């Protein structure tokens, strides 16, 4: 492999694992996707930030693809209409993984649910998203 080819391969890998992009993706996941009440605007954010074949696993189920993700996000929002998400710390990044702890609940009250989102990033978009609940009130 030539030096130029190795440089291009390294540059492409850096774009995929850019810590700034991964931080942005995790924050948008929480505040732009799962906090968005309008399904069309949420779908636009999903298209920008997730691969077409995204897989999202949470304690209830696993979804495949952007449309299923949008539908499940809407169901979550419908179940807890007065709840809002908040970050419970900074985004952590390691290679192509990002992690963000979150809280969910009524503003200015103790959280009803706390959890962690873990995202595997491919080509600058979330390819796998795992939501783990750490406590339920």
C-alpha cells in the first residue's frame, strides 16, 4: 500500500471516529431526536445522524432502521409527555464509541429514570445504539 493510500485510509478512519462528531451525535440523540415531539422534524434528525441500517436496542425491544426508530421514539414520547431528558454528565468517547448518561423526568423534580446511551459510530453516523437503564423511580 502506498503512503498516499495509507494516509487516505487513515483520514477516512479519523472522520468516522472524530471525538467531536461522536459527542455531537450523542447530544443530538438525546436532545434533537428523543426530545423532538414532531415526527417529521425528528425523522429529519434521524436521517442526518443515523445510518440507514441503524439498530437501536433498549430494555423493551430492538428496532431496525430509521423508520422503526422514529416510531419507537414517538411511542416513548407519548408514554411520558411531561418528561424531559437531561444529560447526567459529559459525553465519553473511545475510538468509535460514545457514551452519555442521562436522566428523564419532570423538570425540577428527581428523575423518574436514569440510564446510559452507548453508540457505535460508522461513517460519521450512529450505526448501533444501546440504551441501558440504570435506575427507575
